[in-house]
């Protein structure tokens, strides 16, 4: 945490703002997203990937964070968008995102979602299995539509990450397995379909991955598969979507690897593999989510209680928790925070940052070093741009926080804070209970 992030009052600066001013103006808990930081990451993705390989495309994985304002930023940066549900697709469409740059994913798409994607004219539907292929073909034919599709394959690669966010291993619920004949049969079927146009394949091996070895291995397996279909079926793969998963560093002492540390190695493996197999290099696509947005966000909380259990632990309880960030409880994810109004004081205390939900597991951070805290102090949890807002819940009937987009001189609400009435909005009391 460099001095450049602290102003003369000893307050934490983020996205060109003294965050204590944001807390005063918008209240806490508050998600704060730096527009400059998101745009810088998009630019890095463009410069280190899209500008270097002809016709390549990076699509932002919307599941990480997708209010409509985010769709606008991503569109203006020239990236595509990965959506994974009718709700995400509706968000993108409502925000005016160019539909031809949308990739529609999901391992359990409903007929309604498939129809929606076809009607909206998404660029690609990523088909996850044989029953989806059956359904899509029927829906497309009945609706007089054509669909450009990719098949998601499970490369059978074990990446080193939490098992809940591992997706490319043999036995995964995602994609066509490479074992058995289902993929080959599906390729043959798609080649003969009058309403589906198979452009190629997709894989995604998991999330929050730091080393490129598993990605490179998956590329190798992808090349072998492509070569086999070329040889045996005469099928030419036009596109290879290599997924996302590029990790970010949550330890303030560490550093997030550049995305090129993955993409360069993958592209090298792809070029070498295709040359060795004598097949053309397909158009490539990547799908970074966390890498684009995680570090562009912080969450502000106000301390409500400080409780020391002598000789054991000091808890600082805040006004949010697993409802606005379930990642520590769900994955054991590690975060770091700063006492945003006391940046000029020495961090002499070690505290456990506790959320307000009625669960002992609702702990945001353990072993956090901070100056002595008291009720009313402001804390900024860092690196919360990805998979927090998008995974928030109303557990304990806690309204969801607002999200603001900041840049020097501007701060705009991009998602309103829920009210207690918003929480009641879907409740109905049946006649006999009134
Ligand atoms: N493409 C596909 C097909 C995916 O399933 C995912 C993430 C991504 C791209 C983007 O992965 P990223 O670049 O963000 O790692 N909720 C979990 C993460 C789940 C990721 C699911 N799929 C978490 O909070 O860690």
C-alpha cells in the first residue's frame, strides 16, 4: 500500500477519491468501482492479447460483476461479453451491448433461455452437451433461425485452485467429456445441421489460477482434438475459446501476474501444436472476468463493535459481511483491508473482521493488522470488484449495498442501495393469513 494512496488527512484514496467522502455521501456498506482501473485492465487485455493476434477477441466474463454500467464500459473498450443466464443476457441487451459480441454459456440452459439467445441474435451459443444440442436444434429450426455455436469440452485438466471453482477436470459437470463418443457424434451432427453452424470449441479449466501450465496443457489437448476431427471428419475448426481463470493476488505484498503470462504461453503452444499437426491456427478467444475487475473494486464498511476476548482475539464487527461478500465463507478466500480514516496511524493491533450475519462463519478477514479501532471507523476491504456484488444475497433480510462508479471528479451510483421495502417486494401474504 504505497503513500500515493493516502492524502494529507491520512485518508485512503481510491479511484481519485478520499473514500471517507464517498462513505459520507453514499453510506456504507458500499461497493466502489474505479472506472480508470477497469479501463486500464481492458486496455492491458487489448494490448497484450487482441492487438497481437489477428481477429482474436477477449470477452469479459460478466459473472464477475455485471451492472448495466459495466456493460457500457466493456462495450466502449471493444471487448465482447460472456453471459451465462437469461438474466445476464437481459442485462447486456438492456444496456445496449452489441449482441454479436455476446457468448452465451451455461451447463443447464432452459428452452426459454435458448429462445431468448436466438431471438436476441447473440454471436455464439456455447453448447454444453448433447441434450442441449437437441433442444437448440429444434428451437432454431422451429423459429427459422440459424445459430453459430461452439462446443464446450472438458479437457480433463486439473488446475490448482479451490475445488468449487475447478471446472475442466474429468468428471466435471461442464462440457462434453473427451472420453467416449458424445463429442464426435455431436460434431458430425452439427456438420450436417441445416440450422446450426459449428465454429469450434471452448474450454475453461477453472478460476483464480496463477500458473500457466494447466492452461497450456489444455491448449495441447484442444489442438489434438481439433486435429483429430480435421483428419477423421474433415471438420475445420474456425475458433478456439480458451476460457478465463487468470488469477489475481489478494495479498497486498504480492503481485497479480500479467495476463500475457498466460496468453503468450497459450498462443505459443497453439501455434506450435497446429504447425506440428499441419492444421491452420484457429481464431482465438479468451474470457477473463476476475482479472479485469477484481482489483478495480473496494468495499467500504463502518465498524459497529470492537470486542476483545482477553488473550484470544479482538473482533471488529462491520455493517456488512457474507451477504455482500460470500467468498471468505464459501471458498476460504483471503482479503486485506485498511482503516481508511487512519492511514497515518501505526497498525499495532491484530483483529478479526467479522460480518453481521448470524453465523460464526461470517468472518471477512482473520489476522488483519490495523491501528486501534473504535465504533464508527471506516474500513476498506481491497480487491473486491469480482464475485462480490454479483454473488450478494439478502440473507438475514439484509438489503444489498449500493455500488458507485468513481473517477477523479465523478462519483455515480450504478446500483442503488436496497431499502427494507425492496426486501419485502417479493413477499405475499396469502388470504387466510391476513
Ligand atoms: N469463462 C467461463 C466459461 C467461466 O465459467 C468463467 C468463470 C470465466 C470464463 C471467468 O473466470 P475468471 O477469469 O473470472 O476466473 N464465484 C467464484 C468464481 C467462479 C467462476 C466461474 N466461472 C469465485 O468467487 O471465486
